[in-house]
């Protein structure tokens, strides 16, 4: 079946630190991969996505590369800000539905 | 353009009570879905609909009913609430350009 595994955290970093949140997946076929972000008290927002192997999604300084050989889609940012504090969800898409990972809470301290 | 609108934002129910979570979208999306979000488990699909008059079950459908009489609305019904249904519920709609989530409904069943 389809599943997504990601580090659960919480992750606490100082401002301007480098961020990596690991995500691996199991899927039949070739799903699209996504990172969603949930800021406190809000719904999910699409952060970035990649639709095929070796694609790199990027947005707001965040990047993730679709690695088919390692079935991974790790999220990275070179210099985090306090405003990046949120919960990050890795997800894959099969048909029109999603499978989400458990979410990783990120806290960035000034 | 309001996107996906969920009401209410918060609700407390007693065990055995019934209620309907409302979801409306104004983007003319055919596909709509309901997820529940629980700590450490990400989002799990409850029910989905690929168009008016068509609904199907997701991963965790028990205890929930849905109907889709119009393209705009996709209400989720709890016929007899149980404490295990305490969760945050997200409605989503989708078309080619992507998936859009509502702000969520936080439901507590006591």
C-alpha cells in the first residue's frame, strides 16, 4: 500500500540554522509528492510539490527533490526564520486522494 | 473568491449527539474530500466525492456519513458522536491546479 514516513520532531532550531526534515514513502506506481505547511490555528497550505523523479520543488526558500532511487522527498531550507515555525506534512498523491505523514513540528527560536 | 469554507470552527458535543460539519467551495471543483487530523497520525481520509451525487469511502469512514447534492457543498454528518471522534476535521477540494484545504473544524466529544 501507500504510506509516508517522516521524522516526527519536534525540531527546535535557532534562527538562520539549516533545516532538514526527512520524508520517505512507499507507493505503487509513481505518485506526486508534496510538502504542506500548517501555521498555528490555520489550515494546510501547499508549500511545494514534485510530480516526477528528479524534479525539485521550491518555494519561500524551501526545497525538496523527488528521489525515486531512495524513495525520499526531504525538505530543506538554508536559513530558517522565526516565521517558519509551523507543522510540516509530507504527502503523496494517488489518484485524487492523499496519504499524509504524521507531521513534523518546527520551532525556530530568535 | 472565498476558496474552501468550513463551519463551525469549534464545536463541543456530548456523546451520542449528532451534528453536521459544513464545507462549501466556490471554485467549481468536482472533487471534494474530508480528512481528520490526529496527533502523530497526519491526516486520514474519511470520505470523498468526485462530483455531485457521487461519494465514496476513504480510510476511516466508520461513524460518518456524507452526501453531495450540489457541486458547492459537501457536508459531513456524525449521527451519534463518540469520544474517538474528537479531532480536527479538514475539508478539501481539488481540480487540476491543485488541492485547497479549509481552515478546519476542531471537534471535541465529551
